[in-house]
C-alpha cells in the first residue's frame, strides 16, 4: 500500500508532532462552535497561523458527531499543476507528523471505474489545500477514512453530480477547501469577500476564481446544495491581515456549514 508523504509540513504547519498537536488543540479550544451535524463544511487552507482559527470553527461543529461519520470526502483546487476534471491519488495512507490517516480506496477505485475522476499523483504531490485539513481530522480522531479529490477546471454540473453520488452513502461528510479573495488591500478584500459571502448564502454557483481559489469545487457543491434545498450558515470570517499578515495584501478566509 503506497503512502502519500506530507508535502507542506514545516511550511503550512509545524513538522514537530508535539508542536503541531499543541497548535491544533489550541486552535480548537480558542474557536468553539456548536450546532447540528452538517451535510458539508467549507474551510480555508492557508497556513495554520493564518487561517487555522476559522477552520477550527467548522471542525468543532462536527466534533460531537464523529461517531456517525465514517467517510470524509475532501474537495479542493489544484494550485500547482494544471488540471482538467477531478483527480484522486494512488495511495492508501497519507502521512503527516501526527501519523497516518486511511484513504478510502474502495470508493476511489469505484469513482475511477465510473469515470467521475482520474488518478493524478502529480497534481496531489505538492498540493497543500487538502493536506492542511489532515491535522484537524487526525486530532479529532474519528473512525473515518478520507477521500481527497482535487477539482480542476470542471463544469459545476459534473462536480454537483459527484457530490450527489457520494452524499447518498451513509456516514459521508463533505469538506470543501477554499480561500476567498487574494492579495487585495484590507478594506477592499473585506468588501469583495462580503459580496462572495452573499453569493454563498444564496447558493449562487457563479463564483469566479478571483473570488475563491476553490471556486470549481465550491460552485459544484453550491449547485448541488440549491437542488437539494440546503441552507448555508457562515461560521466565521477573517483575512490574513487579522491574523499573521500585513494589511496591504491580504487573503480572505471563511468557514461555512451547510444543512
């Protein structure tokens, strides 16, 4: 069984296991969140010092329901490799400083056979958007397997159909990984992100790459959410100027729950 090694340990999060566990535990402790078990959550994917607090709100929301979650399907963008369609990886385990997390190879193989996704290890090799979710999922220590899927330039109808298929399976939670606007001055970024938040609240699946780097995954999910009659709840928002960056050139972060 091939093991996917961490690509961004020591950059997006600490490579020392004790330091990483302490940081994630503190982020969870500092960002409480309560509510019902959602169908899906949206989380950011910057370094933990930048966006970890906003992500922690979504992970705290699912924490009381871990016994009912057997599979977590993660959808996010391919930042480093041009990608058409959706891609899984050829690995059975993913290694981080906190240990290994199991990948749902059975579902992965099924989706490949049915033509929903392809196998593209190159796209996954150095990608951070899904990997930065793993320390939270490992520290929560649920009895779930994960299915990491990178979503390249893909029609929202195709992503929506995939989402519908995986959410028919009992015990499945969907995680959409996306940041919001990139590299605008603080006040401009807040204004742009408010407009994007309005679109998400309305389940509007016309979000552009300039609004959210994970727009292909997000739009596909929002299309599904509208057809399924889901509701969006904003759990938290900030940008890098609020956390560990300067305010002249910021990146926006949000977390949502969908019911």
